[in-house]
C-alpha cells in the first residue's frame, strides 16, 4: 500500500539514494555515472543527462514515446532502471544521424510527413529501426501490429506505415 | 529555384528538428539549479481538506518546500483574475486557494525537491485527511436539475429554433424519434502538460509552457501573480499535441510559477498521465432527435436536444444542437441545449467541440430515417441539401458538399451497396457500409504579424501563434516566401513567443486563415516598400511602377509584361543601402463582408466495417472522405490534419471512453492502458480528397481551415456501417465489442 510506508522513511530514502556506479555508452559516447537505484533509463536521459530527445508520454510502458535502442533492441526506457544496465550500449534519437546526414528512416519520416506534433516521433523512429532488425514483420498487418506499441495521438499511423514498408524494402535489398 | 510554394506538398520546415530529437517541448528546458515539482491530487470529489500533514515529507533531505492552501501566499482576490481567453461563463478554479475540494484529482499540493525522484517520493509521504461530502457525477440521473445552456462565449451560438416544430412534426407522414449517447473523452496529447518557469534576477519570469496560446498563459500569470506583462516571457516553440487541452492555462503553470516566485529558483512541473484526466474533458451528451419527413424524404421538422454536463463553478457551453439548420433544408427546427452542474472539473474544448458529438447524433438519426423511408442514405442527404443556412437565412460563403458526396461515393463504390442490412458477408465477417456528412465553422480571427527582410535576402516572419502539429511554421514560411518570391530556405517563421505580435488562441481551425492572412499582409507591405525603393534606383525599369505591374519571383522583382525586365531583391537592398526592411501589420476580418454569409467547412465520409459474427470484434477497414475546406496551403500537411481527424473519428467510434466511477466521482481508467486510443493496428485504409474552392469571404487568402473537419461525421459513418452490417442500431459510443455482441447475437 503506497500510503503505508513499509519501512521508515529514513531506510527507504537512504537505500534509494545511495548512488551506484555504472558506465554506459550512449550514442557512441561513454559515460561514467553515479546513479540512484530508483532512476529509470528514461529519467536518466531526460533529467540527468539532458538528452531530451527521448520522450515521456506515460512513464508506465503504455505509449512507446520513450522507445530507445538498448543493445540494438527497442525497449521502453521508462520501464527499466538505469542501474540494471551497467556496461550497456544505448542509442537514442540523438544518435541516429551522423556526418553523412540523417538516418534513412529519419529522412523518410520527413518525406512521408509521418508525424505532426513530433512528440511520439523519436519513439516511432527507434521502434521502426528496432522492428527492421527483429526481422519479424512480413506483411502490412505485421507492421501495423508490431508498431502498435507506439501511440501517435496525432494519428500519423498510415504515413508511419509507409516509412516502415519503405525501410523494410531497403533493408531487404541491402541484405541479400 | 521556383518560388511558388502555396498549395504544394512541402515537407514540414520543423521536420528536421522533430526527427532528430532537437525540437524542445515545455519540460525539456534546463536551467542551472532547476528543481522539480510534483502535484498531489485530491482523493475525493467533494468536501474539505481537514488536515494536510507535510511533516514527514519535509524531513527528507533535498525536499525544498511543499505548497498547500495553508501556506500559499495571498494572490489575486477576484475570480475574474483567473479568467483566461477560453474561460466559459462562471468563476474559474483557483488552485491552492482554500480547503474546499470541488472535483476529484483536484491539485491540492505541490512538492518541490532537488530531483524528480525525490519530489515524487516525498509526495507519497504527505498525509491528507478529508471531510467528505456527498458528490454527484451522474448526468443521466440528474436531468431534472438541468439549466439552460447559454451565456457568452467566443464561437458559441445559443440554440435558436425556427418555424413551428410541433405542428409540422404532428402533421408529417414519416416520424422518427431516437436518442444517442456518448461517453466522456480526454484529449490525451502524447506530451503531458508541463511548465518550466525560470525566475530571472530582475524578478521577471521566463516560462516554457505547453499551451495553444502563449499570450493566454502570459495574461493568466500576470493577472494572478500581479506581475507586469512585460516582465513575463512565455515561450512554447513546440507543443506535443493539445487538441484543445492547451486552450486554457492548466494548473501546472500556476504551480510552477508559484514555486519559482517563492523559491526564486527555476522550477519544472510536469503532470503525470493520470493527472491528464484531471482538467477538462469532452463532456458526455445525451441527445434526442425527432425527425419528420414526407414520403419523398423532404424534411418537415427536426428537433435536436442535448443534455450535457459541466462543473459547479463554470458553465461550459459548446455548439451541439446547432447543425441541422446548416446541413439541411428544413423550415421547422427546434433546438434545445441544457446543462447539468456536477461535481467535476469544467469540460474543455476538444477537437471539433460540440460538432463531433452533435453531428454524430444528427447523422446517425438521418441514417435511421433513410432506412425508415427505404431510401438511399446519400439520396436523403441530397434531397435535403441546402445552399442556405436556415437559421441565419444567409447563403454559404462557399459550399462544395455536393461535390464531396459525389467524389467520395464514387471512390468508395457506394453505388454497389446492397441496401439490405446484414446482406453482405465475407467468411464469418458481416460487412457494412455507412456514410455521413460533416460540417465545421470556418473563421478568421484578428491576428498580427511582423517581418524583417535582411540585405542578404533572408526573411523572418513572426506571430505569437502556436504549432501544435498543425503545420503553422510551414504554412507561414510558404506564404511569406511566395509573397516575396523567395526560396523557403531563406525564410524563418517564428511563433510560440509572447514577445511576438498578437495572435488569438490556436484552435477552432482558425489559425491558417488568420495568421496566414497577417503573414501575407506584412509581406505585401515589405514588397511594396521594395518596389518603391527599386523605383528610386538610377535607370530603374520600375520608376513609378505599381504592385499590379510586377511579380515577386525567383528572388527578383519581375515586370509582369516582360520577364526579361527584373531586379534581384538583394540588388535593391544593396543599391538603396538598406540593411533591413521591417514591417508589422494587423489583419482584421472584414466583418461586413463576412456577416452576409454563413461560413463553414464540409465533408462527406464513407466507412466500411467488418464485424466478426461470433466474436463481435469490429474493424473499420476503409474510410473515404472528401473535404471542402477552401484553399489548401500545403497538400502534405493538410492531408495529415485530415488523416489525424479521421483517426480520431475511428477512435471516438470504437474506443474512447473516460469511465467515471460514480462511487468515487473519479475517471477511473486514467491511463493509456485503460483509456483506449486507436493504435496502428486499428487503422483502416484512409482515402482523402480535397474538393478545393477558394473562399475569399472567410479569409483573404481563400483558406477555410482543416483542423477539425476531418473528424466530424466519421463516428456516425462508422456507426451507420455497423447498422448496415448487423441490422442492429447501437446508439451509444464507443461501439465496443460487448455492445456489438449483445446486439449481434440478439438477432
Ligand atoms: S513513457 Fe515509456 S511507454 Fe510511455
Ligand atoms: S506526431 Fe503527435 S503524437 Fe505522433
């Protein structure tokens, strides 16, 4: 019960804020961090590292706005704690473009107008890239299903699907 | 490089920022020493706070302060000071004003701490004791307490009956009486409401707010906290969706401002997703329709009445019952609109407020009438087509609805429809087709803009409007660039900054028409100045030339008669020694001209659904819509606006329902797992056509607006398709599987 502290405040608090050392590679940069156990990866990015490209839409794993790539896999960064990922490699929306320009999926989002307000977009883009590497999506229905963890309240879904189809096609052509 | 941009499917100018994560939203601005505020919400719907014990929470190291009604300094004395540009009649809610609880999840305290985690933890340690009073949140049981839905509010048209409904209804051959219901809905933009308030050394404030009107936020803060407007800067470059939720300043703005002023530190307050269900919703309506027609389908009498809900402290009104007179030719129309005051927060304009729900009931009833008359539903609409707003007795400034019906019906294949309900199957799916009309208001509001042309041919235009995903940045850029014959890359549009010239709230589908016109005008002014200067150049071909004699194209001023005669704009600047040209202008609607007409956008929507006969699962498989929205400024972003509207329609028809637990007086499904919003897998194939006709009455640039019209009519078309599939009429939204099951199996 949240209104009945299971321990004394002092106990909970000192546990919670005892900082632990972890190292992370985020978008190719290594970070040595002192993190509190109760800090989610999402809050670490947004509140502690000022990497606000990753969005918070619910903080409960219900919207996909916080999707990032952890070891290349798409995850909801609000649902996992930073201390669980010592040594991990993370890619966020800020890490997708390089000196040659935008990631093709980023460019395709612009061309297909696959967003409006843009708030779900970083999550949709990371999710698209994650989905391609999963190799599970074969049909239009698969794409729609496998992209349904990312809500877009602006309703850009049909344009997002076009991006995913295009990206899958390109991926197929590149990997014979 | 071609410099005609208007109407083209241009990419969003802010796209790059949005796909790289560099677009910054209200909770994403940082400042040295920034601290975090977490709001505590009331657990009861009505009563008083007997005691609020913050002792334990304040003991925690890193917790800075807890604001409650007990320690909030005396603020503005009058209710009036809390009014904003979108307030309905009444006395606005005043956060932390007293111990009184007026609605469930009312903000009752703000915990401020060094980190978000700490503030959140400390908030759990605050103990609140309540004195509970009996609340009432049940609209359906309280209809006898209803009061007249009236009062002054921008855009609200009080109900007005015409002709003699009773007599005509009695005398008619074919009669239909029916009742529709829909649940409450919440906006749920993906970005939760947040404000970051920076306390400046001179006592001023810089506020990053999630809002559809930076000037509204500034006004609100200024009035409540007694700070001069010029000391407050409100900035909101990106808004992660709003759909109406940002039309009024929400309580996080109050909270963050209060804390920043008291603590003299930068404070950020971001609401949680459950708290997004605590400040305004699309109100439930219970609607009754009585339709009477002659056997050929001509409407003889229409009565549209609606009961809706509001708070105890404000009377929220919207246009629910005002649409029959605008959609159909009928001499006898009765309109009744009533409100019941309940123990809840005031409802809040939500995309196509009133229209989305009123037209849903009307167009569903029209479908019922069509079946009763044994008539094609499309034919019934055409039989009663009107070129005149029967209520105002004015013609429409433009109306291409007939063409919308034709185009959409043809694309959909409506002529192939088997009129018999429950006649079409595909495996164990029942297939149904339905259609509906849509209508929304087309308005231009006063707006100002400024522009600055630099010697290098770069142009900056600005207005204190918003881009909530609507594409405002992009259309401002297109209009400005085309007016001065510049490539879009040379133009920068500025908005979401209270130091920019006045614009009204971004809402009601008015922004393109209003701000677009102001941008056009201010760039015209610069063009005139350029031409005048060009005429002063030695041997100028443009000596004494008038604006009609030239065009601005490809970065040049060009002689209309002779393409080979031109002067580059940068040459004019250079030869005339001009560093910059700056202009400001106000675009006022031409009220005299506008008042002669009724001004609306229209749509025709056709839907196909497939319903599993065994399981009751409903899938919308196709939507075809044709839209009459005047001139389209950007084929790509306008298409996205309509697409979004249609998605909202699907979501409204099948999924959205803020479920009030009357025992607690609280919306109980207050998260995104329990409050269902259409996801990718729910999407049908969506086909959108614009039937364009420039409307220079609504706005000098021919625009009518695309923000809401895509949604209106969609839910009715889907509901009508469900009837056609199953032969059963489900008169309550959302049409969920359980309702469909009981109806389907009841056959
Ligand atoms: S913020 Fe992580 S899923 Fe919504
Ligand atoms: S673009 Fe606004 S939520 Fe997807």
